[in-house]
């Protein structure tokens, strides 16, 4: 699959089966994340954590559910990739860096036939739970700045409308 086809195929999956992605796919996806454009090449300010432990995934899911026992913000995904960062020298640059990292990973996942979703609630749950941060192994001064779930869809989802440009675009020459 070419890159543009992978970009067009990628969509947010909100119900995952229990089937785990392969070790090789996970390794390649993490490398794709590490190849992202990072502000001023400050790679030392970022860390990736791949979580496949069912117990830790359940703990992160519960921490992210904001007290609602019927909510499952991780959508039962078998893999969660967490981007952690320390504050950058530019305000909020770590959030932009996380977006670049996660987009690279999700595009490669789509190319491999792996479904994904960018998870904001997981970031909030992780950052609000010191015990989860400790289990993940966050160094002092690091917080979660983004995460994505990876796996295989449990059910088919309707395609988004529009095969071409979906945003309002103005070209100024």
C-alpha cells in the first residue's frame, strides 16, 4: 500500500477484538513513531511505552473512565502506546510532538491492516493516577502527552463521508 492510500484508509476504531498485533508490527510501529518530526530534534524529552498487559490496560481504562464503571475509553484494545514527555522549551510543544509521533504510528498501522484510535481520555486518566504512572515507569517530570490504541476492529464501522478533501482549504498565491 502506498502512503496516501494508508492515510485515506486510517480511521478511528472504537471497538477492538482481543486479537493482539504481532511483535514485529509493534516494533515497526514504535520505530515509525520514533521517526516523527520532533521540535528542535529534542528526542531526549520523549518516551514511548507500549502496554499489552491486560491488568495494566484494565487499570488505565478504569482511571480514564472518570468514575463511570460502564465506560471503557480504551475500547478493549489489546495494545496501548503512551507518549510521555517532560515540558519542552516552547509552550506545549510536547503536545505537537506527540501528535506527530502518533500520526506516524497510526498511518503505518493502517498500512499493515491494524486499526487504531487516538485516545485523549487515556492521557487524562494516566496523568490523574500516580500509581499508573509508576507502573508505566515514568521518570520524574514526565507526563502523558498522548496515546493511541492498536488492534483489530471488533465490528465494521461506516466509512466517513468524502473521499477527497474534507476540510475547508484556501490556497493563497
